[in-house]
C-alpha cells in the first residue's frame, strides 16, 4: 500500500481517495469511500494524507476517534509558496490555486468565520469550495514543482511539512481544550471584583474605584472613558495625552492610584469576567480555537476567547484533572539562540551552546559582567532599538559577535529596500506593495516599531499586528524585517518542536493543550510527568537539528510540573 494518499470530500458526504507516487502524481486508481473517518481508519499504513484543508477534514476525524499521523495541507502550502514567490496576499484557497494554474479568474478567499463561544460546531463548518479529487491532485502536483523552484527546496519542503503538522496540532488542541475550573474562576473574580450587581453593571470593586477617581478630581469622571480622564487631568492643570499606565503613573495626583487599579480590574472584568466564563468554558475545558500560522511571522493566534492573553491571576483557574498534572515548559532565551543558529556566528553559537545563562555569558564577553546591558543589547539587535544607549550596546555586541549583528543588519537593509526577507526555512516577509502605502497593512505584518495595538496600556512587543497601521517609513519596515528573520525562524523551529512532541504524546495518555510562541503545556497523568518532561527536551533538540542543521546551539526549556498553571511562574 502507498504511504501517501490524497483525500477529497465529495458533495454527497463521501470522500474520494487515491494513492500517490513520486512528484505528487497518482500511483493507482481513485476510490470512493463512505466517509473520511473510515477511509483513514482502514489505511493504518498511510503516513501522510494530502487534503485541501486540515480545518475541513480533521475535526470530523477527531470526533470519530481517528488520528492522522501526518498531512499535507494544500492551502497552508499555497500561503507559504505565494509568500516565497513575492505574492503574499493573493487568494490562498485551493480553488484560487487551481484558477491560477488553469489561467481562469481567481476567486477571492472566503471570509474567516468567527468561533462559536462554548461550542465546537463552528469547527465542523468547512470554509471554501469543495475541490474534486482530480483538481486537488493537479494543484498538489503543481505545488510539488513550485517547491522544487524555491531558493532552498529542501528547507521549503520541511517548512510546508512543519506548517501542516502545526495544523494537526491546533485541531487536536481545539478538540482537547485547556483544563479550566469554573469554580476557581468565579472565586478569583469575586476576590478581585467583589459582588455582581443585577443588570450587568460594574461589580462592586470597580464601582468603588470609580467613586475614588471621581472624588479625587472633585467631579464625576468615567474612568472607563480615556477622553473623560484626559479632560479631568487637564482641568486639574495636568497635561496627559492618554491614560496609558506608563504615562500617568509618574503624575502626582490622588486619582492616579485608583485609576491604575480600576483599569487593571476593568480589563479582567471585560476580557475574562463572568460573561467570558459563561461563553467560553464548557465541561471543564476552555477551547479558544487555535489557528496555526495566523500571522505572517508564523506565530499562532486564536479565533475568539483571547486564548493567548490569559492574565496571570486568571491562570489560577487552569487546573489539571484529578490525578493529572500540567507540564508547563518555557523556552529559555529562544530568540537570541535562534539568532546564533541562523547567523552561524561562532562566538554566539558557542555562548548559546553552554549550560549557563545566555545573557550572563554574553555579558561576560562583551559587557564586563553586566547582564542587564547584555540583554538590552541582544534584544536591541533583534528589535532594532539602535538609538541612545542601544547604539552603544549594539556597537559592543558587534565587536564580539559580528556575524550575528550583520545578519539582522542585512535583513533590515533588505526590508528598507523593499526586498523579500526570509526565515531560515523560507517563510517570507512580504515586500512593500506598489501603489499602496505599504505591504504591512494589506498583509497584516506585525510591527515591532509601533507596538501591539491590542490595548491602551500595551508596549511594543515585536509580534502583534496593529490594525489600520500603514507605514511609509522604510526604516520602520526595516526594523520589522530585522525581527522577522529571528522571530519567524523561531516560529518555524517551534512547529517542528510541536510535531515531535505530538508524536511522543501519541504513545502516552498525555495531551497537548496549550501553545504560545515559546511556551507549551501538556496535560498528563501524574505518572507520565517525567516522561513528558524528557520528551519536551528531546523534541527541542530534534527541532533544532531539523531546522538549523548541526550546530552547537542548545534550546533548553524551563519546565514546571504543577496542578495549577499560575504556580508555574
């Protein structure tokens, strides 16, 4: 039996399947099966399934208790290939790929549907057009050729395999859900916010703080309305441009303390309060619907529920099942380690291969033992903070690690000039779009230079997209490109880590339940915790070798085995 098969859902509810040989071509006749679950279940020797979209097929397979070992996601591949060809932003659906192949009009991508709070029904609503098996095979064969034409074909094929594996992991995490105690959550909310009032108004503690703010200003002020607060400060003879914490906390006024406390609690009430709990937590699980590759850098997002912005205080509600534990693993200083691997800087690779703290090792070499200055210098090189003290720190870093700094400098220069910038495996940062302000707004590029835009108090984090941002500043795009080659390569490495860890968990009762940039959580029986901790370490090492080849660079994790997520940090 062939170890690779194509699968295409049919309009009548059945599926068409066909074995595949070299170059993505069929190696045998197509067959009609009653449903996808039976087709996959009856072929246990198949190591990879080729289908239009994992989101279309895999949730239904999981609902039937069927697991796919590997897959090739046509639409995920199309997104990566379009980006590599400098065409990021063109329709990425399989139907669009087929139209381009045949020279017909290219249909737009269907709009992304919203996740349904507290339910997985939306996961079973296929998005896009069914593609008959012959058309699917034609697109797949053409993608096989396009991979061959890539700058580094082997790396590009590995990236596509990793992205497809990420789609499987996301679907399985959506199915499993993050263990969540509604009782603990309610207790936390009561401790923080006090009693709830009928009619959905602000809870007691927020009302009290609002009264304190108003009393401090000597008139009624709505602390949830920034314009009202700015006006109140102005009337008190204090000029502020916003109510961001970093701006108002230095102001000498009695309203500041209750205002900061109000804003902190208000965000919890709105983002993770009682309504959120009712909408998003069912049967002891929170399912935010993870979307692999949700940003141009390859970082994941969630479609609803704020799954990647769980405040530490709310993490008390993330509690393992009885007899189970949460293995929470954080990658240590991942981005500088990735920079060492992709730049092949001998000095930085040697430092990143030590057992000791990376920033301390850098400081011993270039900053007379000042760890804080070393950390600022490394992050400044990655994020483009090259003015003031940052410029001085960067100069010191350049003397000790010239190839590493040159690598991100070259990426920044390419970004400024509007050229394509790629991760180590080939994920591509879009060039500036002609005839528009910038490619960033069309492509949804996260922008290090201007922050996340996700909240009034947010500071630049280098990884979030700012809605409506359009930059004509080439230097701003250069700063993003500088970060992209590191952050994007880290995201590529993380996909291979997840793929390896998923494979290890398949032999256990353990389940992957959470992933965020450089953090992963595995939920497992208590007796499996040592095995899972070892599996995470082994998966990180394997991902490093697969992604970057043989280098001295280590990718260690800080791992905690806990009953409650909040106890991990």
